[in-house]
């Protein structure tokens, strides 16, 4: 058993349009993604949940969940709070159509208000403006408004550098009048990074945003985009200067049964067992001691093989991701409309999705195998 000690990290908030979570495989992939990013608060848009589905979104370590949903499988927003913080809710307001949720409370005795928005495709500027005006009395220095606004807030938010329309200019004026600001542009005033790729048009845009109060800009440490292959959007991550102490936890090693599906590993197991018995089997050693020693040897080998497997798959994904980023960089250049490059981007995203989906299915199979093993033990009659 290896003991992990607690570590101190900044409070972080992530926002991501997940483009539907009615697939169990996709929910598992999202859970893995959230665990890797390890946010304090995770805000999701376009979950496509109705009331009876919300219980299906479970991420170990993020037990406090708040949802807004409609009567059909569209829109839907969720907020997940890490178990590592002491969060006490004070107010929750949900949109009946699942387009937004307001959550007010405190984290470790610090006030915070989150407004998570999924704006409709049509009339998005006016929609966001109306939400801001409706909640103007709830907006204070500790308010963070984020989500998929379905529109850029700056010409830099489009790879085409298209000018803003009158409705968006009007929204920006409202944002300014409420003493809010696009925190991404505060830290990256000239940078061109995007959260959405339109395969149909071969264009990029940043339509996901985080707004914060001007008086509290110094409170935020940094903001960055987060690549996310499981959705057609990338995420945004905001880091706050305040720190949170994480709890201690421990890990116990357990055999990953999925390794046994790899032929090279099963072949190596046979070789290791044969080699071990040739060297260690003798009349002076009991079979129990021989078995216990061999288990310890094989455990070390499994850990090594598992690490090699993980490194290989990670390297494959990293290589594909680097290639994807290079192609996307070329595609974002002004007046770049090369269709072959656009097709290659779609192909690479599909390939990475395929690899990650396969890994998720293997994890689900592993969980199911463990579950049915426990059930069978319970059902086995006693002698």
C-alpha cells in the first residue's frame, strides 16, 4: 500500500460544453477528463439531460452536483463541486428550459456566486444580456459568469477576424456597465485561441467565456484553454489565488484484468512463470511459499507492463494531438480554407476519439467484471 500525502493547490474553475451526456461511455470519458484536470468547480453545458437522467452524472470526488434541465433532451447545465472543499450552498436558481443555473454559496468560508449559461444558437447576445440584467442584484465582486455564450466577444475570438455585430457590441456595453470583464482578454489581450471548430466551414472561434468582476481581477492567477477531444468544444480553466488543502488518501494495488487481453503480456506471463519455476522449484520449498513468492514477482512485472502500456498509449495520443495542433494552427491563419487540411483535422480528432473510447470501454468492462465477481461471491451458497 502506498500512502499519498495531501497537497495544496489553487482553487480552479473549469467550464466545458460537453455536447450531450446520454452515452454511458461518454460520461465515463468525461469523468476521467475531470479527474485529470482536478478542478474545484466544474461547470458543464449542453448535458441534454431531463430530470430522470441527472443521477447518471457521477464523478468520484465531485459528489455535490447541481443541475438545470428542460423537458426534452437538449440544453441542460450542471455544476460539480469537489469533495476536497467545504462548500455550503445559500441559493440555487434554475432555468426551467435548462439554459442556465445560478449557484450562490461559500467555499471554505469565502463567498462565491456562479452563473453557468448555455445560450441558444439564435439571439445569443440578447439572451446573455437579459440574464445579466435579470441577475444584476445577485452580481457582486465574488461573481463568476461563464459557459457557452454561442458567440465571440471580440474580433480576436474568430479566426476570420470578422467584425462584431450590433447585438454583441450592445452586450459588451452591458458587461462593462455591470463592472464585469472578459477575464481571458485581461490576461491574453492579443492572443488568438479558440474553443470551437466548425468542420463545415473550417473555421475556429472562441464562443465559451468567463466573466469576472473588475474589482477582483487581481484575485485570479491565470486562465487558459483546455483541449478536449470528447466534445466539439475545448474547455476554459480559471485559477484563483486562494488555496485549498486537499485531503490525504491511499491507494491499494489491484490487477488490471484488461492487461490479459494483450497477447504480448499473456506470452510474457507464461515465460515468467516457466522461468520462475525452473529457478525456484525444489523439494525444500513448499508450494504455498512458491506461490506467494511467484505472486510477488508477477505483481512487479504487471506494474511494469501496465506502466509501459500506459506510456505507449499516452505517447500515441500525444503524437496525434501535436499533429492536430499543428494542423489547427495552419487552419486558423487568415484566409486559410484548404479542404484537405480540414478533412485531416476531422480525421485526427476521430482517431483520438476512437482510442480514448476504446480505453473507456475497457475500464467499464473492468468495473463490470469486478462487480459481477462480488455478486457471484454473495450468491454462492454456504456449505
